[in-house]
């Protein structure tokens, strides 16, 4: 119960809610910016979704939540809140850039 999933569109929100997930959805952020098939890394549609992350992050922080932003395809091998890199910093950001995947 100590998590919040950010849904990017209403169908995702409805589906996740139906499965009992804690879901945040802000309809004003959608408005046609999200291509439903934008799954190809580096594609124009994918980049639109990536560029929504700061807006979603801001919206969640404004609600008073603490936030660890992570993609759904990330596997955590340990509790990130027990890592000094996370707990000793006001902001921790993941990046693929050091692997040469920067956009």
C-alpha cells in the first residue's frame, strides 16, 4: 500500500484501479500527447512520454508525496531507501545515459 502508480491515460487508470492498485492520473497531462503504441525506445512517441515525466513528478510532489520515480521495467535488487545514494540526497534520478542510451 506504500506505492503510487502514475497512469498515463484513462484506460490505464481504469484498468489499474479495477485491479486495486493505488493510481494517480491527471487528465490535463494527457490531451493527445501520448501515442498509445509508443513503445519503441527513442521514437518520437516514446520521447513524448519521457518528457511528461517532469510534469507528472511535479504534480505528485505538489500533492505532498515523497517520490521515487522508476520505470515499470526496472528491477530493484535491494531496497533503494536503504542506499546512501538515495537517503543522503534530496533527489535521486536514474539514467541510461552512462550506458550510451541517452536520447
